[in-house]
């Protein structure tokens, strides 16, 4: 099995506090595996619950797929959710607040230097860039999903049907926007379409060299996930494109449905992607709404 030959970087599980609104049980699991590409692990994730000072409980889940290094993905893991939750208007105009927080975080990514390198005593800017797909579960009832790039969030209803919550920001789909900013999209045989012959997505954090031609503006969706009928949400899968290049939304959902333990379910998705030939780093988070 290909999945047994890859290096597992992180795996684990957790649950909401018993006091979650409505007494719902919410569990999560995650599994991250380093791919066979000629670089170190560049995917990062967040999976945790927080009790806020105002009494609200939020589940914070994210996948960040770094490229040309893990600097930006690591920065997002450490700062993006804090920036979102501190953004004025988060509770009154959530979509606008998240968009502002994404843009503000991207500006910080672009101007922030890393800590001084011990070997040469010089500071350097954060290299490369990163996708982001973030999900905030508020009091076990409301789910807020935002994304830039091609990491994806997919929900499964209680009838077993997959539904994509995020938007893949592909260069061909957003060619007009890229060209309106002065950039171009290449289509070279044997390769994926790229912005300025470099980036295989039209939105991302970082990427200073082509920032004028791409966007960090997220797509945002908000929905009630508290229903118990066939249309209610059973679980949500967040994963980097190491999954989605080889599996459809429905195939990923089907891989999760047969496994009640969220961590094992995340590992099942990753294992299936590897067995199908995925060579990229993979991060997968599964959130179950029991």
C-alpha cells in the first residue's frame, strides 16, 4: 500500500466541550503526510476548540498548503484565526470581517521578515505562498467557511451526499481577473495552467513576486449545520489538493462515512489518495457533527 510508505507528520483527534450549544457532540481528527516531492513538508493545519471571553465556543479548523517553502503556511497557522476573531464586526457582518482579516493577514505576510538566521545574521522575507481553507464552527450550529487557492472544504449531508463549500481558484477560471491586473495565464502541454508561468492558482497568501497579478480575497459561505434531517450536515472534510487531484468530493465523503472515528477517517482519506498515486504533501481534517 502506498499509504504505508509515506512519512506521517501529524495525526490526532479532539472533541468539543460538553457544554456545546444544544448538547451536540462534535469530534475532529486530522492526518498529515509528507509527499514524495523534492522538498520538506509544506502543509499545515489547525484543529481546536476555544471558549471565548463572551461565552461563545468556536471550533477552528484549517488547512494551509504552502508552496516554495512552508514559511507562509506556518505564519497562517499561527495568526490567521486570531486575526479573524479580533476583526471588528466579526459577529455583526461576518463575511466582510473575514475578508478584511484575510487581506490584513496577507499584508502582514508580505512585509514581515522571519527571525534572524543564525548562520548569516541576516533577516529574510517569508518565502513563497500558501493556500488557505478555514472553517469556524460557532456553538456547534453555524459553520463559516472561507478559502483562497485550491485547498477545499466539502460537507456530507446525512443522506451521504457531498457538497463543496469552498471555491477552487484556478487560473483559467479567473483568467480575466489575472489579465486585468497585468498578469497572464500559461497553458503548457504536460503542465497545469499557471499565473505568469509560475503559480497554479489565481488566489493565494504571499507570493510577493506576482502579488499584483493574484488576489487574497476569499470566497466565504455561512450556513446552519444544526439540522438533523437528511439535509443536515453529518461531517465536513478539509484537505489540501494532494487529495483533490486524485479524488472527487463524493469519493472523499464515501471514504469517511464508513469510519466513525474522525482521526481514522482523516487517515482513510489520506491513505486512499496515496494509493491512487498522489505524490504531494497531504493535510486532511475531518469534523463530525454527531
